C-alpha cells in the first residue's frame, strides 16, 4: 500500500524517486518543488483539525445517535 501511494505521488509530480544500484537495492523519495508547495496548506489543515477536532467528533457522535 505504501509503495502504491508513493508511486501515485510520483505520478502527480509531488515526490521524486531515486533508485541506487546497490546491494541490497535502495530507493529514496523526496518532495519535489510542487510537493513542497503543499506544506503550507497541509499545515493549515492540521491547525484547523486541531482547533475543530472536538466539534467534528461531536457531529459524528450525534449522527450515529440519529442514524445508527
């Protein structure tokens, strides 16, 4: 699953994959410029989640009570 996710991120230009001809084989992944451009929005989302996490959990609990 991790490999599939990394390949998808590479496909979208968010990470760069470097393969080293070593024994054992080694592969490194690094954020591209495009990937680094997402760090700000991801940090903002994390702050939002921290501030509103309790409200989200309360909404989920209320939904479960109403609809099971």
